[in-house]
C-alpha cells in the first residue's frame, strides 16, 4: 500500500491517473468505507493540502468560484459565500457536526455522488458548473450532467474536481429572490437527510415568477431538479392555488424509496411541504443566515516532503513527534497504539460519536477519519495536552467542578471540543455550546452538566482575560 502527498495539482493528476489510485480529500466518506471494509485502496493520492480552497468573487463575469477543497466549515462562514450564495452556506452548516465539517470538502461531497448529499443538492439549485482537471487539461461540466447514479459521477479515473463555479446572474427584471434550504433528518446533527430541499425563485416587481431552481436530495438515485414544477411556475403569480398545485406536482416528480430513514410516502410528503414552504415564504425573502464570523484561518502547515511510509513529522501537544507508519493509517490508531496517547478513544470508528476528537491546528476533528499522512506538518492536541503537568488543566477543572466527568469514554472528546471553544475566546450561548458539542455523544447521562462545564470554562477564561488586562 502506498500513500502519496503530491506537491502540486499537476503531480496529483499524474498520480490519480495511475491504476488503482484513490483520491482522498477530507476522508470523511472514504475512511468510513475503508473502515467498513467496502474498499481497500492500494494507492492513496492525498490532495487535502493542495491550495484548492480559495473563494473568489468575480463581479465582471458575475461568478463566485469556490475551490473544491473548501471545507464545509469554511463554506458555512465565508463572507463571500454568505453574501452571494447563502444556500451553499446553509447546506454546509448542517453537514454532520463540527468535527466532520472541519474536514469534509465540497469536492468530496460531489465526487462521492451520494443521492442524499446536502451540499450537492444546494449546488444543483445554484446551477453550479464544475471544473474538472486531469493530466490532459481542464473541462467544465454543468452539475446537471455530473451525477449518474448512486456513487457514480461523470468523473473519469484520473480526473480531479478542482473548482465549483457559481453563476450569479439573475433573470432580467428580477426584483426579489426567494432562497430557502430545508433538511429533514431523524436528529438535529450527524444525520443523513430524509429529504433535503434547496430552492430559489425570482420575482419581478409584480410578484410574477421569472424563473425558479428547485433541487431535492434523498428522493431519487441522484440529487434532482424539479424541472416540471419549475416550468409550471414560470410567469405565474404565487397564489394559494398555484402553490398547492406546485407542491402536489413536486411529490409526483420524485422517485423515492423506503429505507431505514423514511418511507417513500413520507419523503413525498416532505418534498411537497418543502416546496410549499418555499413558495409561501414571500414575506421572509432570501435573507442569508446570520452565520457566525469565520474563525481565524489556521496557520499553513509546514512543507512535508515525505510520502508513503513516512517518517511523518507532527507536533503533538507542543512536542515534535516523528512517526514511521503508512500514511493511510488512521490517526486514531497511531495516537493510541504507536504513541500510547490512549485518552483518545476508539468508539464508533465512523465519525459519529466524537470519542476520538482531537484538535488539528486548534479545530476539532474525528481522528478515526483522518489518515496519518494528511496531518503531517500540522499541530495536534489530544486530551493529554489539556492537562497542566500532573494536574487538570482549566477546561478539565471546569468539567470536574461542574460534575460533568460522566464517563472516561466520551468526556475526553467533550473536553477536547471544549478546549477549541475556549481558545476562540468568544461568548457562547448554551444553544451555541450544544451545537458545538453536537458531534460528541453521551449514551448515559445527558448533556446538561457537560454544557454547564463548557459555560464555566468559557466564563473563567473571560474572567482571567479581564484580570490580565486590568
Ligand atoms: C458522521 C458523518 C456525518 C456526515 N453527515 C453528512 C451530512 O449531513 N450531509 C452530507 O451531505 N454528507 C455528510 N457526510 C458525508 C461526508 O462528510 C461528505 O460527503 C463530505 O463532503 C465528503 O468530503 P471529503 O472531502 O471528506 O471526501 P473524501 O472522503 O475525501 O472523498 C469522498 C470521495 O470523493 C473522491 N474525491 C474527493 N475529493 C475529490 C476531488 N477533489 N476530485 C475527485 N475526487 C474526489 C474520493 O476519491 C472519494 O471517492 C457525513 C459523513 C460522516 C462520516
Ligand atoms: S467518531 Fe471517531 S470513534 Fe466515534
Ligand atoms: S458520558 Fe459517556 S456515555 Fe455518557
């Protein structure tokens, strides 16, 4: 098994074209497949470090260009995305939980070609064009031609998705744009959509529909545009009768299946309801979400010249560490088995429980989904790094004082997430703390004391900063 970190895009294309090559970006889909034994790549091409996460607004061409390696966390908070393509930000912010969003990329969401992919659904409604690059040059493909079926896309072996281009031009005479994102799942976080809906409707000064783009996911073998409904709405006024007919037509235009998440009937019902909500919501308009400000950019990782079996140089808990192991090895296993940092726990192994949470450049990520080679040159913090010598560090002390040390399996991961919040030095409401902890599961007691502990750690940190200033 070999693991490569190409130096640039050209080399990445060359390596990706080799027989048996498998591209890995954030790894949040691929590592789960490997863990479940669905595949065993022999030749890994890690592109996660390539500079393909730029977001550029070009007012002359009226496009927003988003690099394929843009993570969900970045999409959800980037000022230009919030301003020009709020649907993308709204879809990105509900992908998984913070640890997943810090790694998962939009290119991976598209290339994985899941019928339930949230961001792919939003990009369908945004009429995205996909820039695909290989050793033979680049081509651009409308997103409508990209998805071929579950897990199948128009990407040929050796091709990389490098950029998503969003046209910003709206139909002539547009006075108002309504834009909504709805997702139904069985939980509030870490959940695959039962139905996802992304809609944009353009109205003239007379409230007449000049055009609409309605996309749905998890209701057909691939993310889908409701083209029949779109043509029904053209030139219409959104009267209750028009809306009712459109909502009913939406349910007929999809081909859902019944599975563990929802029945086909319920998916039809949700699609109908979401279409209705979107069209009825003329009052609210298309205000972008009041997204939080983007956290500071992590420092650029140090240049890593190695590949394959390493040795990989990392900084863990402030100390330089050199690891000789295959680059595709799970970071979780390296921490526990090679470095004996056993505070990082092996729970689900699929990014669901948060027991394996570590900080990479200050951001929580699930170590079970991270290939070792992709964090070479980065700064890592494990729960061992939160202590103050032999004593608990401030976050750990807050957990003790709040009575939140519930079990040794989940609490280390909760403390690691809490440490990231404390380092941001922003006041957070209990609801925001709960959101930030949505990737850390507890199966025994509940979250009240854990949230108390994080709130206590935040207030102590704020106090100590005030004290330091006076
Ligand atoms: C716990 C959990 C929760 C999740 N929740 C959601 C959710 O709510 N909504 C949702 O939509 N998804 C969800 N996902 C799925 C996943 O996080 C997303 O699909 C993510 O965007 C994949 O991106 P990645 O960079 O991690 O892809 P990777 O795992 O690195 O790659 C996925 C596939 O795409 C290919 N690939 C990646 N990048 C490129 C590229 N630039 N060019 C060509 N091929 C490429 C890889 O070869 C691989 O086949 C979840 C996953 C987990 C584990
Ligand atoms: S999230 Fe990694 S072990 Fe559960
Ligand atoms: S804290 Fe571990 S199960 Fe509740």
